[in-house]
């Protein structure tokens, strides 16, 4: 086949997938291209087996018929809080009973990757009953859309005392490629870290007067800590902790080193695993291991990371994007202890990484038989793992890892 003709056809095929996807299914990226169809029935409440390199996995579908579920939080009473990207927050029992929508959720803009995103319990939840919600806000009618964070007191069927403690300013997302990030991470010093997507706005992740493409650090009330790296710097937002990110949808503390690790979705290739340090620049969109959806480097991107280029390289990357969606370190006792679990949207798998210090020494793909986009994976207080599938009929699964 003529090389030029092949490239043109490849670009047309990519464009077809990008613009034929429903907006609610997420941004139109290579990460969202359809995976081969694999059918494996999974019955609610039935404990099923799946193979892995370290032994048998058991998984149980707890609940289904969830509308694009995005995040899980574990309540002290054993129930789950689950966000649906379409704007609803629900309480789910371990037996799979799904509540009516909890009232009082802030008005949410739904489109692209936007909607109701992360949910987390405040560090003092047992006393305060406070939850944190991230979501996209704005009208989208020829007006930009941005990320926002609200806190509220959780009652049985409602949120009370809702307060918006943070807004992305300026709002920048203006096209069907909205990417918002939106994941929370709390430390033990009274701070919350929040990931931000690049909103598909060219060089915004490199511009310190913008919040797109950043990880920000706030105090729990939304105020800015005085020791943030850009406090007092001219033309720089004081909320910023790190910058040059594309769409980080996974964030967590390494249980031994205490370092912050993030996943970052690349464009067409180039998903990254990063160790995030204050004030550092992770390169997007100037350097990337991925290319634009046309198959070419963008005008901004000069190519992959190179030694001495002034940007922090990832500790691991994927040439073909799995579309990383979430991240959890395994600390519970099992054959996976010390491993890292990542959700994958495009490849519709759970990715298990074995670590040697900060090096990735082995990768295994799991749950491919479900053939569903995995949006969130969390380790529960019981030592098991809980997975959300991103679908109009999304599900919550309980995953029992192999024993030692």
C-alpha cells in the first residue's frame, strides 16, 4: 500500500472514531477507541473466578445499572458512596442495594470527561460527616467550563451545608475534548491535592497563570498553603503544586517513600506514570511519548523526553495508550502486596505493576474477560479491591486477590 495513502486512511479512521463517539462516554481520544468485543456474562451477586499469574482471582458484581460511575468512597458503616458522571451521588450497600440519588449535589456540567467526578471522605469524617466532591461547572453554551470542588455534610438522603471551596479560574474548556482530571489525595498535614486536566487548551499546562494541566495543593478549607512552591511568584497561581500534566486521573502516596505518584493520559500513545514533586514541570505538551490524533507531532510537541531537556520524565510510560484512569497501591496482605493497580479505559483491563523501588519490573493485565472500561480501582478497608466500570450500565465489583 502506498505509504502516503496509508497515513491518510489511518487519520480518517481515527477521525471517524473521534467524532462518532457519544459525548457522555468521555473525551474523544485514542484511549477511547473500541476494543475487540469479548463477551463474558457476569451475574450480580455471583462469585466468579479469573486467572492471573499469581493465582486465582475471585470477583463479585455488587451492583449494576449505574450511569457512568466514576469514583468510590468507603463509608465507616460498610456502605459505599459512588458518583455517577451524569450528576448523581448514590449510597450502595454491600448487598448491592442502590439508593435513590442523594439530594443537594451542586449543579454539574456534563460533557466530554466532565460531570460529577471524585468523591472522598474528609480526614475527620467520623466527627464532621464531611465529604468532598469534584465536578465540572459552567453552562457550556459558548462559555468555558472548569473544575470545581465542594464540601458538604452527608446526611442519610441528602447533602447539607454545601460549600464550593475551590473553582478553576480562568475556566478554559471550550470543546468536546474537555479533560478535567479531578482526583483527590489527602495528606496527614491538613492538605488536599487535586489533579487538573489540560482542558485540551494548547500550552495552558505550561502557563503558570492558568490552572489547567496542574496538580494543585490546598488546605482543607480551600485556602492556599503558604509553603506552596509558587506562592509570591509573579504571574503564577499560588495553588499550583506541579505542572505540565495532560489528564491525571490517578493519584496516590507510595506507602513506603511517601512520594506522590500520578498516572497521566497521553494523546495517541504516551500514557505516563510520574512521581510528582513540588514545583516540577512534567512537560506536556512540549514533550511527550505520544502524538496527536492525526498520527503526527503537534505544533507544540517537540518529541519525547530527552536527558537535560528541563522536564521531569516519567518513571514508566506506554507507547500505546491504555488510557489510565485510577491508581491504588496494594498494602493489604495478599500475593499482590507492594504492587500497583491501575484502571484502563481503552484496553478495558486492570493493570498490575510489580515494583522494585521506583522501577517497574513486571506488568500483568487482568479482567480482560469483563470487556468493560475500568474507571476506578480502590483498596477497601477490608483488604479487598473495588472496581467501577465506565458504562451507561456501569457496575461495582468486589475483587479478591490471590493469597500468598
